């Protein structure tokens, strides 16, 4: 049995790439040093895959920021405003990724979006009418040769043309179809070059194939590949899909002269059925995604072997593959010093997944795989209890009734009551919660974690930060204040650590975007809350100000979506358990005079199934109720806010309104304001705070540009419903740009108010 990895994580087991990049951005290391870090990581990742006997090792899965941005650059999709900066190619690349403000000019970053149903973000390629798509870069080839020099044969990987054209944003009149010819030629040229370099395989990633496809999409795909595949020569072409099944194009892929088709048998609900129904061509190789690239639980060999066996009745050539890139899981259990061996037994991060491939290879080679020692050990693990139950929580969840999901009185009545209570100016200003997690804030937390300072000292520092933050917010004139979240390393991890049922890692980082990584907790068992988690800091902040203070919580859907979920109970059951715990916190905050409570659902949109037919049945039917369960117990005068990162929710706008929050803030500055039209048209009742500037970049917005945005919003949104805020929390920013930006924001709100 042969094995294949779709992609390997790239930031480094100890986030070496993140630190090197950040140091490079700060001017502390040279570009050569940054390149060296990249080369070291690539070499290490290839080597460990080789050691585990992986037959198809990817190259070009490495990236300094994002794989789709790499693909855009490879094919010359670089908007003129970045080219005009006259920077080196890597600096131009970083300008597209992060924006640029300096001697050469002032440009915003490209838009950023969530990569399908993951928490990874890609940079949206921008195609103008004058974009000339052609093979212009060399990274794909360079990394193939680099591996070759290390005696490692790799399978170069690159995002395919269909997904590229589908995910790109078109700023002129031309659309995807107008670029088919150029894109096909560019990929054909790529195959020709790979041929010359002697590559055996190339992996073209087409995750867009697992979404709902129209006949036009299929035609677009076919047109592209008819041309591209004619150029393959001796290079074998693997069309790699992941994150779902390919029910709309399975026969199309079979009919085209691909040499390999990569199919996800973890998230692809219909994958197995498709193979059984249509068969699988003898002259193609099936790359069967059976080792979960998204979750951290050990592979159950029984299931994997079972599916392989079923497949083998229909497929001649099978390669065992990861279900998607391992980018979405942490590196290794090796640096986890605090997890017990008893719990580590159940887990597999990227390195351990490589071992699973090695084990499965050995098992598969036995005359009786089911008698292999590795198999028996694995089965023993899955047949013994993991001790995860909490009967009290289960009983509470079982007793829920409709009333627990309904907040009274209705929205409009609450709105009147709250306007009278808070008496805020029009266009009230606020922030999303966090303030910069500066080096001293992190140092304080680390010192406490390492036992170098007492809990008293640790908290004292946070209290001082809160006091300073409140004073400064008052000084610059914000209307609704926050405590600043200095005690939180991460909006999910913080709650996970305070709740029972979660498990924590020390180094299990996963890339979220660019240099930003997150460390998702693991839902280990039933979830419960044993004590208040946020009341002390929020109440302290409230004691310092007469302005309304917004308490900050993370909602159940986001906690679940940004954790590694259990696989032994349903997502719905886990979500309701978490919701019950957060509900207790909401009621405690309210009892402690916190009049406004924000329950972040930053990640609600993220796990929306990729296919529309699954939206309600698989997701919204429990996700929206889980949110309602959290806040339905508060008084009419308590104002509930929620926040969502990204504004790509026009298609579920009614569900968002049905969350029944009083105010929702969301990102809007990096995407066009299309969402505003939808809000206007659908009679959205919830008050809204579309972000007026981008916090993902250090750039300071001007008063004029904020005013421009606000005035555009006011054309569509009732002024009584509009809030003014940045588009997300400020934790990743520095102090200087944060306060400067917020001053501009308050000033812009004042100037717009003055014109009313
Ligand atoms: N309240 C959180 C913060 O400000 C929200 C973060 C987020 O939406 N990602 O950091
Ligand atoms: Zn956000």
C-alpha cells in the first residue's frame, strides 16, 4: 500500500516561521535569514515524511503567508497598485498579504476569507480586466529542485485553476469565463516545465469541486482541463479534492484523462457511494483520504481498513491519503509535557498521523491485517471507555424546552427599553473587546504560568492594565467601554481552561492566517462550569466608569468550532452543553451590574456546510438555538451584543437575525459593503456595527475614509440602528496604532453626527 500527504503544516513545530517573519517585518532579521528559516522547515518536513515511508511527499505546500496567494503570484495575478510600489517580489507579496504603508506608498492588503469550512484564511486573488494570467513565478519548481537536492522525490502541489478562478474576486467587467484561456495556458505551461524537470506527479488541488456546482461550473472545469491535460506529457496529474464529496462532478472527473483523483472519505458523506455507483477507472489511481487532516483523534484502523476493503472491490489502484492538508492540525505530541500518557494515547497530530500511515502500511502488508499487533492495539484503544461523562450536564440538556430558547419580550420592545436606559448618542462608538496583547501582557501571563509570580501579582498587573485601558477609552471618548481582555490568551482557550471537560495543549498551534496561529482546545468530555469565569475582571472595570461596560464572552458555537470536537457525541449535543455553561456566566454578569454583554460568535459562519442542502439540517438547526439558549434568560434592559468575524453571511441573514441579539458587530472594511444592502432589504431587526476599519493590518485609517464608510452605511441603514466600531478585536495590534486608529474612529463619528 502506498501513502500520500496532501500538505504538511508549515509554520514549524515551535512556530519558527511565525517568529522569523515577524522579526523580518520589524526589520530585525534580513531577508536571507527569513529564507533560511523557510528552507530549514521545508527540509525538516520532507525528511520526517520520508522517514515515515510516505510515498507521495508534497512540495510547494510551504508558504510564507498563504498558498492561494502563492498561486496568484505564480500566475502573475498581482494588482497594479502593488506592482506600482516597486518592491522586490517577496516584499510585493507581503504588501498584498498585509498592506503596505511606507516610503513607497500606502495600500491596503488584499481581502482575506475563510478557506472553505476551516479556520484557515486565504488571501483573495484580485483579477482586473487587464490582469494577464501567465506563468510568471518559479516557487513551484524551485521547491521541487530543492527537495531533489536533498534526495527527496516530491509531488509538487498547487491550487488548481478552477478553484483559483472560483475564489478570485473580479474587479472589472470580465469574469472567470473570460480568463479560461489564459489560465489553461498558464497551467499547461506549468505542466510542461514540470515535465522538463522530471517531476513524476503534480497535485492540482480543487477543493471548490466539493461545493454545489452548476452546469456552467462543470463546463468551466472541463474547458480548463481539456487544455491543461493535453500538456501533461510524462507528468501524472492528480486532481485533489477535500472537505467533502464530489457528487456533482464525479463522472466528469472519471471521464477526463487524470492519472489520479483524490477523494475525501472523512468529510465526504457520499464518497463511498459514488465510487460504488459509478465505479473507478482502472487507469487512474484513487487517493483515498482516510486519515483525518482536520481532527486530532487517532485513526480507527478498523474503519480505515474497512473502507479500503470496500473500495478495493471497485478500484484497482488505491493510495492511502490524508483527507486534506495536515495544515489544519498541530505538529506533534512530543512537546506536550503536561498531557498524561493515558490521554495522549487517543491523539494524533501531524507527526503521529505520519506514524499512522506507517502503521497502516505495515498492517496492510500482513496476510491477515486484523491479526497485526498494531491493529489489535488500536482496536483495544477504541473499545475501552474514555471516562468522559457528566450525568448532571446530560440531564440538564435533556430537560431543555422551547422556552429555554426564547428571549422575552420581543426585540422591538427591548430596543425601546434599552434606548431609554443607556441614552447613548447616535452612532455609538465601541470596540470588539480585546486591546493589544503587548509583550508585557504576555510576559505577565507566562511568568504566572511558570510560577514566577503569585496569582495576586498576576491579577494586580491585569487590574492595572484594565484601569489604564478604561481611563484611555474614556479620554478618547468611546461610548461603550470594554475591559480589554488582558487576561485572555485566546477567546476560546480562555473559556476552555475555565470550563470542565476541555483538555489543553502547550504547543499545539495551528495556522489561522499568515503569522497568526491558534491553539484550539480539545473537547474531551461533557462540558460544565464550576465557577464564574469573567465576572471579577468585568465587575472591576465597571467599578471604574460611569459609562456602560460591555462584558465579553465567547459563544458556544464558536467555542465548539474553534476546538477540536469529540467524535463520540454529536456537535449539537456538545454545543448545547457549552451553551448551558455560558448561560450561567451571562446570568452572573447581569447579576453583577454588567448591563451590556457581548457573546462573540466569531466563527458561526465558518462551519456552515459547504453544500446549501445541508445548511439547516446539519448545522443551523442547532447552532442558532445554541446561541439563543445562552442569552434567553436575561432581563429586557440587558443588552446582548454578538460579534462575527467576516460579513459573508448575507445568505443566512435571517438566521443571524434569529439569533435575537440586540446588536451585532462584524467585519466589513475588507470586503465590499454588499452586506449592507442585504441588511437593508431583508428588514434586519438587530442593530448593526459593520467594522469601519481593518484591524488585521497596522495601517491607521484616516478620519475621511471612516466618514466615507459611515456615510455609505447611512444610505442603507437606519441611523438609530448603526454602531461605530473596528471590525474585530485589537489584540494582535500594537498600542500606538490602536489608540491612534480609535481616535480617528471617534472623531469620524463626531463629525458625522455634527452633519445630521
Ligand atoms: N472579543 C474578541 C476580541 O476582541 C473577539 C475576537 C474575534 O472576533 N476574533 O478579541
Ligand atoms: Zn472578529
